[in-house]
C-alpha cells in the first residue's frame, strides 16, 4: 500500500463525504478499498479521484514537514524550548534561544522544502 496515496484518499473522503455518511478504508484505491455506512449517497468516483489528485499535490508540496517534525522532536526537547523562551522573554538572555535556533536552521538545511 502506498502510504501517501492512502493519506490522500482518506483526506479526500473526509472532505467530500456527506455529514451522516462514514467510511472505512482498507487500502489506497477508490472505490475498491472503501466501505461506506450511514445515511446518504457517497460522492461519485470521478469527484473523489479528482480530489485525491489535489490532496496528493498538497502532500507532495509538504512532504518535508513530517521528517522535520521528527528531527525537531529528537533534537530539541519541548522542555528546552520552554526554558529558552522563559530565559529570552522574562530574563532577557539570548544564549539558549540562539543555540536552539542554530539546531533548527541546521534541520531546515538538512531537510529542505521541495522545489516548485
């Protein structure tokens, strides 16, 4: 199963489904891997497949975000962010903020945005 396509499919279905109609996905292909339940008619396969393509483009443009987030969480613990913010705002000290910013900029350099 293609994870990005699965994510695009579930995003498309969530966006387009009628309010009282729910879905269950077991794969990344519409309509083969989707079961509907509830009240109402599901959108047509053409409409859903067009929205899947839109969602894939959005995911592709933002594919740098997830690896960056993982690396940020590994490199800069939340507690360190809180302490650095406190030191900067309350105490007027920049050292911790500057160190964290260096780490942040390195991650952004190592995991760049996709070129358009």
